[in-house]
């Protein structure tokens, strides 16, 4: 059993302006890294060893921000985090005298989520009056991962000092399915503009 926490620290500095923008890395992202269970069982007077395992394969973290003007707040924020894990189920048994057989199934699951926020400004002048339009975009992008493969193993014991084994693995492919949703809210002098707003 192992549990870990990713705690990003430090700061990101954007130097595109006279006054650099500093974004601090904060937060804690905890996840179960490893869990293993092994048990012996007898079925119809035949011995089996069963295994259940969980492994965290990778984690990702990303944080970014930028602004166009010294006087403005950051106009772009991007945060990404997530990861992929695999669950394995297996068993082993002796099938004939000194010959043993094992089968293990690996199931891969996970998700990486990116949340992005962008603010766009536009000024329009009408009869000497300057009106400011603000468009706020929120983009949610998630990618779900899945995969499966199996491993077959054979072991033959010739003596206490000599053993031979054979392992066969089926092809493996990690698949990703992405889904992206964009929300846009546009206001003119604080009044919502329905024709430029989409929250569905």
C-alpha cells in the first residue's frame, strides 16, 4: 500500500511586460500509488494463488497564466491535472507435476482534465461614449484513457537450482477519448449580450 501527494511549489514568471507577472504554484493532488493483495485459495482440492493489484502509472500537472497589459488582471488561466492507473487481476496454479501456469489481466483507466479561462476586451465608441465589451470564455477539456492486455506465464521446475519460464503478452494499446466544452459569456458595460453568449 502506498499513497502519494503531488504538491507543486514555486512560481511561474511571465516576462512579456514591463511588470512581470508571477503565478505561484499551490495545491495538493493526492492519489493512491500502489495497492497489492495476494491470497491463497483451494478450489476442489486444488491450490490457487490470486492477486489483485493497483498501480499509478503517471500524473500530470500544468499551470499557466498571462496578461496583455500591465494594468490588467491575468487574461488567461490554464490548469491541467490528472493521470492514468492500471488494475491487474491474476492467478497462478500448478497444472501438472512441476509445471505451473499463471494468467494476469491488466485494465488501464484514467483521465486528464484541462480547464482554461480567457477574457477578451473590446472598446467601441458611439457619440463620444466609449463602451467596453468583455467576452469571458471557459473551456473544459477532458481526455479519458482506457486499455487492456493480458499476460500468460508458464514455469517448469527441473530441480531446486534450475527453472525455466515462458511469458506471452497480448498486444497493448492505450486509447484516449477527448471531450471539449466551451462556455462564452459576453457583456457590454456590464449588461449581458444574449446573441454573443453560449452557456449550453
